[in-house]
C-alpha cells in the first residue's frame, strides 16, 4: 500500500501552504529554461566557446533532464518523493552557484548536464506530491492550475530578471537565481510537505533505467541536433535508431517484469493517454511559438529585451486566469469537451498569428493571437494534467507524473525541431540578399534574421535597407508558415480530446 502522512479529504491551510512551497521548484525550472538564452551573447564574448560548445550549453540540460525523468519518478516512489525533492533542490542550488563562476566553457557544459540530473528530481516529485496532498478532485484541479501557472510566470520572470541582471552584473549572476529561489524551499519543505511513497513495487531495475535513458537521450538528441544543424550528420541517425530500439526493449522488459519501473498498463487508460497527448500537442505548438516570439518582437517589431519580456504579461495573465476558471467550467462541461474547446481556441490564435505573418498585419493582431493561446493553453493543460494524475491510482502518481513531465520535455524538443525547422527553411528560401553584399556576409545573412541584421550594420544606404526589409519579410513569412503547422497540430489535439477524453465526467 502507498504510505502517506494523514491528509484530510478537503485541503486546509497547511495543504495550500505546501502547494506554495512546491511552486518554488516549478518556478525555478521555468526560469532556468528561458534565462540562459539572454546570457549567451555575453558568455560568447567572455569564454569564446566554439559553435558546438555553445550548442551543448543549451542542449545538454534538457537532454539529461528528459532521459532521467522516468527513472527519477520511480526512485521517488521508493525512497520518498519529498526526500528526492530535497536532494534535487540541494544539488540544483549548489551546482547553479558553481555554474555562475564557471572558468571555462567545458566547466559550464558539465554544470548544465549536472543541473539536468538534479532537475529531473524536481518535476515528477512536485506533481506526485500534489496528487497525494489534494485528495478532493475539485481542489486538485485548482492546485494543478496554480502549478501550471508557475511555468507561465517563470517564462516571463526569466527574460525580465535575466535582462536586469545582465545589465547590472556579470553573466554568471543568472545562475544564482536558483540559489535564491531554492533556499526558502529547503527550509519549508520538511515543515509543510508530507512525505509519500509507493512501496508496493519491486526493487529499482538498473537495466530498465539504462534502456529508458538511452531511448530518451537518443531520440531527443536526434531531434535537437537535426533541427539545429541539419540532417547531414550520421550521428543523428545512429542516435535515432538506438533510441527507438532501446525504447522498444524497455517496453518489452516492463511488460515482463512482475514489478516494472513504469507500469505500461497506465497507457491502457484512454483518459491517461488522451491527457498525455493533449499536453504533448499543446507543449509542441507553444514551444514552437516561443522560438520565434522573442526574435519577432525584438528584431521585427523593435522592442528592447526587457520590453519584449514585459509584452508577454497579458498572455501569461490570460493563461493563469483561464487555468483557474476552467475548474469551475468543468462542473458544467465535460472535461474532454472543455479541452477540445481550449485547443480550438489555440487553432484560432495560431490562425491569427499566421495571417499576420503572411500579410504583415499590425502587432496588435499578433498579440491578440498570443492572448488566445494563453487562454487555450491554461485551460487545456489544467484539465489534461488532472486527467493524467487523477486518472490513475494514487500509488502510481510518481510514474504518471514522470511520464507527464517526459511529454512536456519531448513536446519542447518537438516544437523546436518541427516548427523551428519550418521557420528556418522558409527564411532561408525567401530572403533576398542584395548584390552589394560580399560573399561571406551573404552567407551569414542568409542563415538567420539576427545574422542578416548584424550584416546590415556594416553597409549603408539602399543595400542595408533592402537587406533589413527582405530579412524581416522572410522571417515574418516563416512565422506564417510555422503557425499554420501549429494550426494543424492543435486541430489534431481537438480530435484527440473529443475521442479519448469523452468518458471523463463533469466535476461534482
């Protein structure tokens, strides 16, 4: 039987305070996902890393994180989810401080990989603990809405805080954010958050851990490197084949074990699978949007980095409000229909953004589409998470949480790989470099919007103007095409929700 402290059916003050503490690691993960990109120019100037080293600074963290989520979810079930969360918070805080004073690019890359190791302990633990703390389904939906809002808040706080720190301090200061966030968590977690286990399973299975790590690392490596460096590298195909083969072997092993690390019967539930696919589609489309958002508002619209971060506030507020309000809506509308309607709103939002990209419509139309995405994502993720976590036995909360977080990470990678590739391909196909630009500069300008605008500063008159106009138009067209792909993705999500989540009853 799962072991938990005595928890009332209806959450009281202590349970909500526990949720507030659990929000700190969630906020940290979201901030950490966005803030590094703002420091890369300064890191490049100070450390002078190679292009490959710069790529691994960004990519190693999510690769390690995604590879370890399922094993860490299983480990938390065995040794205690709160205990694992405390270990993760301590390690993440210490390594973040070391990363802030990294003397070389290799040191920073190693630190990012270690942060992925400890970060994998945080997310499954928080979600599983919420499942164990909030036993009332309606209160659990509210808690999950607040939990999801932490990601949205962090997406805004990261760029704003990162911009401020980089204006006033050295690049490593962005890593010290983790220490400041996690210090109160380490103090309050033992006092407010009850421990929980699932001791019914067997011992931790090392072959299963190695198989799932190889599978996740191989697949995500292939997607990320293929999206950023093209498909001409043999390592991409080797990694993909290794990932798929070991993934199949992992599933076969779990089906044979008496006490599997990941209970594959979870996927027999249409509700669990439907919630998982809804989250995957939502995350894929939204990550793709965030890839071009910061570039569009800074390099096409002309906003400063801090103003660009602040421009996200309206959509984030929409996300938080819709996530909370949908809990009430679930009492009158079946959750499957509510998720489908939320994803349909995403379809409309992306359609507006796509139209704006093709036609060069006003920035207001772009922001209107972004706010629709905020409303749709907030509602869809809250109900999808509830379907994933609430649709399984409480003893399987750790495994379900780990799978849910793996879907988040996989969605992030797919968004970059799919929509990012479409955006880059359209830009490269449509940009027209003026005749006056030299050969090397022309190659740089034809690769990225930032590169084209940087090249334009070295020229004057009609040549510079023509290059800037062409680059901005090509990028806007890329936004239009990638958003059109997102429309199709979210439309698929509508069908998925209506099909797989239709058995979910209205909230009582």
